[in-house]
């Protein structure tokens, strides 16, 4: 009897997994949002740089799988090795259906940014690494506005807009990001505007605080400001998702995140656009209602540290080659008394301040790594990488150019440089992971 109950439970679990998220919910879940979560930046960094690597090295099951060359494959794929749909994480776009360069320009839409005119500043972002603030435009739409560091005008704002549109075309849920220009006089302070002081206390927002925020960012020669406006995602924010485990109070969240194809297979896409800041705290889950049901939708946010940008400065040449704490590099340095040279030491700085540092000649498509280990990337297999590389391969030069033009670089050399670097990096990924040899502009047809 117990055996039969066990078999029935296993069967029910398999059916739930196989039928995917929407069916799982209609099969009797509570229609209430899961609880809000948060991930501390510092904890995430320490956990993924120190604690998790130790548990991985000491995990016997993982060791045996490695030895036997029998990795655990992604769990949510069908018989064609494709993501089982519907997915609340990703949907088929480039590589699966026609996406025009114009559609890339619109992205998640509408792509128009805040209505020009006076904006009400509702909250100043005085905490975190980059300064910014939240506004409401005259149409009542809310945005977060982020900026460039004074010495790298256009760099971080461009990265946020270009990469978010590339990720949208690749199938991910992202906010509607665009470049905006405004004058200091366009800003009013909302009557209930706030900021958080050094002691973490909420305080009323003042003109002085706003001026302090603006004093830390790049300003145009005519006195105006360039910003990146990210339209606030609709729905109830539930905090970031993690790249491992599940939200146990979300009945649709059945596959451990590190075993999701959309997250493991994002590795080549991140490598392509140098998204070294791809980590849990740069994601956002929202409780949304669409198609007659309520559910958790998973978004990627914050692309200000992609391409050649590290948000507050240019990327360093070792980005993509080494983790912040890279035990392999530490060991090699110790053993060779620091004499071993690294590939990145030969790379050439484009010397374009609006680009920062990214290049396409020495990019290694086999070993790119983010700033610190990402649990889903750690689990990636060749099948996951090929899945993501096929998406990268579907971007034509026209698609890439459409996204890069959204940066509105003042220097035309920056536009041209970035387009060429993205083509070079795409081609290197294709040569490494797909059997077709790429030409300069022809896309691979998956
Ligand atoms: N488009 C958006 N819709 C809703 N919330 C957003 C959006 N963009 C940003 N946020 C919220 O603002 C927070 C900070 O945004 P973001 O990660 O883009 O900036 P950041 O410079 O990394 O900030 P910090 O250093 O404070 O983390 C996010 O954690 C998220 O909660
Ligand atoms: Mg962030």
C-alpha cells in the first residue's frame, strides 16, 4: 500500500513537472503571492566566492559525476532539448521566431522613456554603488533614473540600455530601459519624497540631497544631464530570485533554479555581452496578473555593468577571465612566484571613455567567467551552452546595430567599435560551440 501511495505521489510530481507552470497552478494552488525576499550583496558575494565553492569541492556525488563525465542535465527540457513552455523566465524570440531590428529597438516596450517636462522625484537612491533616483512623469508613470560616473560619460547608461534590449531579444524578461536627457530645473520633489540616510533611516527628500546625488554623476557641457530611465516593472515586487534552489512558497517553482535551462544556458549570452555582474541581486520577481491568472514572473534587471562598463568605472582587463576571488589564479601565481602571464595582459584598451573596456580579439569563448561564481553557470553542460550559443548566433549585424544605436553615443567610433566587438565575440562563441563556421555578418540558423 505504502509502495502504491509512493508511486502515485511520484507520478503526480512527474506530471506536474511535465505539464509546466500554468497547469501546476490551476491544479489547485493558492492564488496568493509568495513572501518578499531579499539577498544581501555581501552575503551573496561571500557565499558564492567562499562557502559554496568549499561545499562543491567536498561533495562526493558531484566528484563522482565529474569523474564519470556524467553531469546532471537541465531538468526542464523537452525531447528536442528545448525549454519546456510556457516558462515564466524566458520565451522563444530570436533563434525561434522572426524578431526585426525595429522590434529590438522597441524591446519590452513602449521604449519611449518618461514624458518630457517636469518630473516628481519620489525617492533618492543614496545607498548602493551608483547614485540615482525614482521619478514619476506627468503621465503618472514611474521610473528609476541611473547615471554615468563623471569620467566615463555615456558608459553605464549605454550598457544598461544596449544589453537590456539584447537580453530581451534573447527571450528574457527585462524592464523598458532608455536614454533620457533633462535639466536640473525639470525636477520637483514629491511632497512625500524620501531618501535613506547613512544610518539607514528614512528621511524627507530635500533639494540639497538631490543636488548631492547629481554632484556625483556625469554632466553634459550644456549643463543638462544624461540618464538611463528604467520604467518600473508592473506588479508586486517580491525581491530577487536566486540562481539556485526554489521559492518554496511558490507552487509553480518546481525546478531548482540551477537546473533550469534558461539560467544555465544564459552563460554564453552573458559571455557575449560581458555581463559579469549576473547574480541574484540583479534580478527581480514580480507577482503579476496576465491571461486571467496571477503568477510570479522572473526578470533580469540592472545591466549597467555589462559590455565595457563596471557602472562606476570601466571594466578591468581581467573581467571575464578571473573571478574576484579566483583560487586557480591564486594557486598558479603561488606556484610560479607570480611569473605566469595571463591572456588578458595582452589585451588592447580601445581608449573610448564611453565604451570602457571590452574587446573581441582576446575574448575566450570557452572559459569566460562572471565577477564571482553563479550557481546556475556552475552547473552548465555543453547542451546548455549550445542552446544559448544558438540564440547568440541568431543575432545579425542589423540586430546588433539596432540595439547599439539605442545608446546614442556622441562619438560615432564608439557605436562602430561596439558593433564590431559584439560581432567578433558572437563569431568566437559560434566557432567554439557550434559546428558551423561563421562569416562576418551571416547569422547561424538554428
Ligand atoms: N525597472 C525596475 N522596476 C522595478 N524595480 C526596479 C527596476 N530597476 C531597479 N529596480 C529596483 O531598484 C533596485 C536597484 O536597482 P539596480 O540594481 O538597477 O541599481 P544598482 O545601481 O545596482 O543599485 P544598488 O547598488 O543599490 O543595488 C533593484 O534592486 C530593484 O529593487
Ligand atoms: Mg544592481
